[in-house]
C-alpha cells in the first residue's frame, strides 16, 4: 500500500489497506495509511474517520493524531485542530511536523509571536518545512494547511526584509 501511495496510485493503495484490515481489523497503521490515501484523494471526512480509528486502537500513535489534526484543519475545524496540535507538541516537544503546522495555524489566527516561537523550534528540528513544494508533494499536507504556511512564510519574509 505505501509503495502504491508513493506512486500516486491511491485507489490501489486503499485496496491493499482494506485487505490488511480484513486480515487484522485492529491494525492501527493500516487505518492511518488508508486515511493518508483518502486524504490525498481529497476525501477528508473519510480520512478523519480512519485517523480516529487508528487513534482509538493505539492511543499514543502520534502520527495518526497529527494526520487527524491536519485533516480537521482542512475541514474547517480549526479550533479542534489547533488543540490537537498543541497537545502533540506538549507531549512530543521535538515533533517538527506539528510545530510547523501549529506555526501556520497560529499565524493565520493572528498569534504572530506564538507562531514565531513554534517556527524557531520547527525549523531547528527539520528545515524541510521551509519548502512548500516538499510540504505539498512529499509530506502531503492538506491544501489549507499549505496555504496557511505559505502566508506565514510570505509575510514573515516580507517583514524580515523590511527590518
């Protein structure tokens, strides 16, 4: 399934994940991966259901919870998304993905100082978050999250060059 996902063959990946779940209905990774494939198809509500199932099966599955937060953000549930991101950052301070996502979400909410603070930590952990292309094509963040990061990066660099 993951190999098919990497090739952009999301329907075929989902067929594989469904097979895994037939064999083991408690496979949290298969739910998370199927959620990723559905998210890549723009099926955000279905992805949320899969991410939630993965979390229910494995309470400490940080990546499933992170994917859940990103999908919530995409569906307009920004308050719940930010709460989930904050919770993950509190529990896993070196979780660059959620620090970067929190940066973008907070920036859009007008919380520039807090966003900047999260950003320093995020890029210190993983500088790839500066690359919107990487966010879109490799990490596969949802469009609204990428747009929020683009606003942060664009406005931030404009204010840096004005200083």
